C-alpha cells in the first residue's frame, strides 16, 4: 500500500554536563579550575533524498534519536558534540508538529534540509565560573535537554501534469502508452490504488513527469472512495488533464466532467485555475459525435484545451503530448 501520511517521534540529543576539575601539576601551586564544557547534543534533520519515493520506510521505526553530547573533561577539554540524526524523505514532503499544528518545513528540492529538533547546549565547566571573588568554583552546569517532538509527515507528489478522472477513464492506460509506467490495468473500478508516476520524453532533451491519480468519485473531497488520501497528490501539479470516458457504462459524459470539476473545486478551489485539458478517451469505441461535441463545448466554456484520444490506436496522442510539452518548463 502507498504510504503517504506518517507520524513519527524525534528526539534531539541532550547536551553534555560541564566538568568540575582543578589543575594539579608539580611545581604549579596555584593551578585553578580547568573543567571543560560539555558537548552540544545532536540535532534531528529531515533531508530530501534522491532515492526515496514514498514514506513507507519510516514505519519501521517510530522513534528517531540523535546522540547526546559528551561530558566535559579536565584540562579545559570540551566534550564531543553528539552526532546528528538525518531522516531521509522524498521530494514533496511536508512536516508539521502534531501538538501545535505548526508547519516546520516543506521539502521540495533535492538535498534540502529542515531542522525539526534542535540539540541541547552543553553545560559550562567550572573554569567558566572563575572570578576575582571565587578562585576555586565548584559548580558546573548540566547540559540542556534536546527538543522532543511528534511529527506528521505528508507526501504530496510533484508532477508536471496530473491525470484525473473517474474510475476506468483510461488514465493508467494512457500513462503506460506514453511512459514506461507499469500500472495495473483491468476492466473494473479502482484498479489503481496508489498514484503512479511516469516520465514522458519530450523534444529538446526535455521530459515531463505525469501522475496518474486514482479514480475520483462524487464526494471524494469528503473522503469518499479513495478520497482525500489521493486528492492531495494533485496539489503540486502544474497542469491537469481531466480524462472523460466517452463510452461510460452509465450517466452523461458532461455530468461526469462537471462532477470531477466540482470535487476539485471543493477540495482546493485554486486547482481549477491551473492550465487544464479535457481529454475525451476511448474514441476507438466509436462514441456518438454529439458526445464528443458536448465535451468540446464545455471545455471551451471553461477556457480549457480539448483533445480526443485512443490509447489503444494512438489517435490523438501527439496532440496530448504537445500540450504537455507546453506546460513543462524549458530549463
């Protein structure tokens, strides 16, 4: 199962205790205090890693701890800093504090780092407390405790174009025709249970990332069907391709299209402000001409692009690829 929402606990390292020590050397009658400071505790970071595509690996361990700082030593030797803990996550991961709801970071770029728990400061050794009135202080600070937090990690796929549509609209088949994606295809609803990504090679050594989002049904914005689990994955897409089955087993194609737009609007009204193409699918089954024309009319009404395709015969695919290329950055 695709794991895109995970809660973990993180614990930064505690600072090391400061040292109480005095210089003791032959022929040095007034040695004085020389206790060193404790080392700082290690911190916990989230790091955007290239080789990670989901959050499933984080379920194996619910607690991630950095090392404590070492205690200070005599001769003004400072304790060793505790090693940091790095938690690798895929690009597109948002992290929030469970208790406060505060958003701590949004990792979208490779190698990006976010501090989620700061290590505690090391305690001061007794040499820090020497003064004109206290030549032999016998006090040192304990190290400060590191931060402890419960975190919620949420993965939102990053893609150039999101393929959305009702179950069995032909999204996975289209993705498989254009890319090397191996998503499951079958003649029953909800074949796709997790988002599939595919890389489409474009002209000029460019490429576009396509995301096949599991089928949306009416009420998805309230969590019905696969609902909110996967609607979140289209929030980062630059453009949307709304696939409409021209030979549905029931209902009207225009009603299906408008229901999809309604779900997108209720979930995040900004989604419909992005570049959009209405894609009439399965035209190899010879749908009525009035069905195609009705979809074309509503696409023009909404200011969306329009094309008809058949993933089986390949008809219309070049038009769709050209539109994807227009939505993809040139750099």
